[in-house]
C-alpha cells in the first residue's frame, strides 16, 4: 500500500499529533460544513404565503426533507457500516451532487409539487456524516477529531441560514432558487475538502491498541453487537431520540423562535448564537481524549449528559421568568442540547466500542441512533400539525425541552449505575481469571 500513497498521506503518517489532528479536523469540518449548504438553506426562507391542505408550506418542506433524511439514516445503517474505506470519498461527492440536482428541480417545479424534491434532497445527504466520521474513528484522538467535525454542524446550520437570508434580502434571489444558489457557492470548497479527507492514513497499530480495531460490519456482526449491548443501547437510543427531536425543533424553526423572542430581520443572529454554543460544546466534548481509561471516559460522558439537561432546564426557567435576554436564552438552550448531542457523536459510542474491545464501527451505532431520532422528530412534526395551529414555536420548544430533560436525566443516571456495575463485574471476573491462571 505504501507504494501508491500520496505525498500528503506519507507526511501525515509521520506528522506530530498536533499537525495530524489539525489537518483531519480541517478536512472533516470543511466537508461537513459544505454539506450543510445543500441541506439547510431552504429553512432560511419563510414561504409564509404558501399553504397546502391547510398546512404551512414551510412545515411541509421540512417534513418532506426530514422524511428523506430519515430514510437515508435507515439505508445508512447498512451502507455506512459496510462501506470499504477506499470508496468513502467518491461516495460523498456523488451523494451531494444528487442533493444539488434535487435543489435545481425544487426551483423549477411548480408549487406545491416541488416539495417532492426536498425528499429527494434529503435521501443522499443523511449518509454523508457516517462516511466522514469513518475517516476519524478508532484513533487515540478521535474525540478531538470528532468534536471538530461536530463543530461544523453547529456552526454551519446558522451560517448557511445567514447566507440564504442574505441572498433573499440583499440580492433579491427568489426563495425557491435560493437553496440551489447557496449550494453552488459551496461546490468548489466541498470538492477540495473531500480530496483532503481522502488523504488521511488509516489508524495505526497504537490507535488499535488504545481503542479497538474498526472494520466494516455485515448484518450478522451488527445484529450480534446489538444483542450483546441491548440494555445500554436501548436506553442510550431513547435519550438520543429525544435529543434529536428538541434539537431539530430549535434548529429548523430558529427564524420563527427568534421572531417570537422579538428579534427579526437580523441574518447574523443565527451565526452569532451558534458560534458561542459551538465554542463551549467543542471544548467540553473534545477534551475527552485526555481520559486514557476507556471505561472512565465512558461513565464520565454519561454524567456529562446530565449536565447538559440541567443547563436546558435553567435556560427555559430563565426565559420564562424574564431573567435572560433572547440571545442568552438561545445560547444556553443550544449549549444544553448540544453538549449531550455531540457527546454521542464524539465519545459515547467511540468509548463504548473501546471499553468492550468491540471491533465494529461507530457508523453503525450512530446510524441506528439517527434513524430512530429522525423518525421521532417526524412524528412530532406530524402530531404538531394535527394538534395545534401554526404559531407558538417558543412554547413548543420550551415545553418539549423541559419534558425531555427530566426524562433523559433519569435514564442517564440509571445508565451510570448500570455500567458501573457491569465494569465492576468484569473487573472481578478478570481478577478471578488471572487468579486461576496463577494458581493452576
């Protein structure tokens, strides 16, 4: 393999941890940041005069794209976990090209039938994350690398909304063409970042010793991994589903929530609020690689989930009692949601595989979580439209946040107790085994 390695790959293999990590974060962050320009810009428009079947058209568009994205996550359980590393980069480009073509068709198809193209747009995009994280997992710095990757989806969502709103307000781009043009702006940077990503060398022997080997998983491997860890996984998936629901409401209806808070027509508020959220979340989660012991890191991260939920509760009560400014409320709410949400992406599944010495792939566990997470979000969107009128996103996000934080905290505390027992038992068992060996 060393013969056909590029100059960059060879240099990276010999690079210092700092240089290597910076390179990986830049490439992964850039790739996923650009992907958002094909996924989220349409949410910056309001489509407020459009209704179909009595439902606000924007809600239909979001539901359509999330449906495609949800299907994508279910397909990804298989595709991402079985994908050989050498095909990852090409697959990313092809998937995003399909999504951009769908945005073009969205612009030229008459309303309301163009909603179908957002379903097609979501279908390929859901698999991109798993392919990108495949380049980063199973390394001694995985948390720091993944935290860098997660920074992209916190920041990018706000940034592409700012770009989208600016295209509509400053350049008078039609709201149906705006998503396509936003995507076009990001094509060149996307291709460059994916190429850089494809130069990253595979994990070293040392990485494998510190974590565990990562290999594509077939159906049997996925099934038996789930069976071995079903108690913990079902509990973790429940928390993740709830987090996805509340994070998506805050994200997709940010324009409306800011309006209800009395802030409107300031495109930069999205980027500004998310910037502070990103800085705090990345520092909190990225430093987990400093904890060498996989079991300790895993349990600490479970405790960190609770911290996030407490921040969410505080922010809602602060907003209700009028003690927080709109910016402070949105930043704290985002922070409380993203600390646990990002912990799943950076540390929880990574250290779970490592603590139990499982050879699998984070892609499988992430896609299992995401598939059901987005399914939960779809259910909430549908329920909301049958249950209530179009206003009140602020109340919705507050009410859902409180309920979810309380339930998730209870589950997380239960998991800490459960896993401490599991690790204690396995330690006792190992000691017993070594005692037998010594005395045989």
